[in-house]
C-alpha cells in the first residue's frame, strides 16, 4: 500500500498488529510525503535518522507482542516541545541553535510508548498568534484552498504546522499546545480533530512556557478515536510539574460507545455573537440537530461573563508571558546580539531581545509588563484574575445543574488568507479566539470536531466543552457528533 501516510492512528495500529504493514514502511511513507511538501512549510526540523531508528525498534517490540497503542506510529512534534539533541526553537530567533539536553515529559511518554518522531513542526513564535504568521521559519500554509483560488490560507495558530501536517497526511498525528485556542482553532480551520485536555492532565515540563496558568498540551489527529488513543499516552502525573494532576488515566478509546442518550448538552446564549457569519450560525444549528437526533437533551444555558473573557485573557496571558520570557537575555542559551565597544549588560539584553523577539512577542511582552507594573497591577491584572474566577464559576454552576457538555462554534469564520488580517489592527486577529479562550481561563477540556464545509469548500468545526477531568465522556460526545456529521472531505493536493 503506497498511501500508508493517509492512515489514521487506529487503522495503522491495527494493521501493524496484524502484520499487514511495518512501522518502517509507515515511516518511510510519511518521510516521502514530508519531502514532497516543502511548499507547506510545516516540518521545520526534519529528523529522518531518529524516525527510522525508532521505527525499527518499534517493529521489534510489535513482533514480540508487547506493544502499547502508539507503538510504531509516526507523529510530528510541535517546536514548543523540548526534544533532546534536536533543535527546539519555539519558532523564535532568540532560541536559534538551542538543542536541549533533555526531553519534555509528553514527548518522552510518546517515545516510551514507541511512537516515531518524524521531526519538529512550525508554529507561531512562542505560541503567540492565531495564524502561524509570527514564526521565525516563515508562514506555515494550509493544504486547503478556497474553490479554484491560489490564495495561500492560514492553517490557524499557534499549532498551525501541526494542523497542516495532519490535514496533508504528512504524519498520522501531531502534538499541539493550547493557551487560548491554539489546538482547537487550527483543527477547525483544517478539518482535523484537536482536544485540549483539562489543565493539569498533561505535564507542562519541558514545553517552552507562554502563559503557565493557561498552557496545556494535547493531540491533533484525523479522528476522535485517534485523539483518544494519543491523549491516553500523553496524559499522566509528573512530579516535575507542580500543576500536574495525580489522577489515574482511563482508557479513553474504550469509552467511545457513541451512545449519548439522555446526556444534557448546554447551548450558551452568549455565544450568539453580533455579526457572526450565517454559515457558522447554521453549522451550530445543524450540530444541535445532530445531538438531538442522537438522543441528547438540549438545554439553553447562560454563561454571563463570557463577554469579558477575551479582554481578561489578553491581560493575563501577556502578563505571564512577560514573566516567562524574561529568561531570554542572551546570557545562557540561544541568540546573543553582537555588541559594540563599551556596551554593557543592559545593552546586551536590549539588543538581543530586539533582534530575537518578533513584533507580536514584543507587543505582548510590553502589554504584560505594563499591566504588571506598580501603578496598574490592581487596575488590570488583579481585575482580570477576578473576572477569570467569575468565568470559571459560570461553568461550575452550569455543570452543577446537570449539564454534561456544552456545544459552541469553534471559530468565528473559516480559514482566512495569509496576510488578510492586517498587523496594524492586532485586535482583529485576537477575535479569532473568542469561542476558545473561556475554556483555558476555566481550565476545562475542549475539543474541536470537523462538521461541515463553507460555501468555498473550506472546513468548519464545532467545539464541545466538557466537565473537568472527564475527557473520556467528552470524547464520547465528540465521537457521536463526528459520526452524525460524517465529515470525510480532504484537501486536493496542489503542493
């Protein structure tokens, strides 16, 4: 079979177990697809030697009959995850040449399970962006096109390289991270599945930090079943991460029955935004009809503080970013600016950061430093933290009233063209996160499921938000939605 790279995780795993293919063959198919897809600019550090070495080792494990679900399956790793001896740049010039001496917990868990790392994936610099246009490597490009147009489209951000690579069948799945929607928005834009687990479900150790109280890793896959398989491997308690939850990880795949009869699905009135495109409204209505047809009960709910989520997020996230990014000073690792005679340490800091950080990162660091400064700490940062607590309480109240999951749009539009969102008005770009940031602020699990196409043939997704720690139940609800939607569209190959 020459199209092995087009398989999902579940199909490939089953073929490996039956001896119908090998990890080496799967890996070779993906490496060939990657080499033919430079036009997409998704894989920014290719690791074919590591991939083949791991594939051969996985084949031995499988032949011995003692292999976990992910064993032998080729995946891409977002450049935010530190990978031992392999460039880990977070798509920033300031980390140019940085090769860590350690492995992030999540990528180590995948390696221990026998997953094959194909390379590192493009992303927005330090995960700050919604379009993958802030990367030091240049834009990642979506494999999708609008009708017969040649306009290059965004794969979303910040996990744009991951979404594009999975949608274009360059890998079977990929890791992503989600701080305000960075897994779910790119998944919706590319017709893939992306789940952000509950905050603390996956270890953050070894993942380059953006906003520590919001960041969470998760899988980006071709189906809900694949998401369940990969998420189980990525989860688990990690003593190296103080926010990691010491909870047993269930077999998520075994929970996919598709039976949601009697489940209460909340429909929040606040997500009916002014000016929302008709196609998003009708997609959401179709999603509600699908849930009802599957036996779920639809309940109108209110999340009254939703309208404050975006401004609160854009105070809290930059504040934490300004603190986290203070370590990049040109002293210990990464880029250091050339200094003139007489320059001292202050000049070295200033020049290094001016050269190393891109405009969006500089913008957010400045916002964050401002809101944390003495005269504005209470007016901005503390007020945003109080709003965050109210947003979390909104969700707590709804779940306490018996709601099992909440159905919303994933994005306010389909993918837009690269360069169409002007840098002169960053707020336009920030509005892309309007449906997703509440989930991060409340620390809840959320998943984007592809459910339809817009009038130009581009994918659209719906989001399901679940109860904390109940990813299994959320995945099952998503599985029912996926089955009802029957989304099978793939981008036509132009690259």
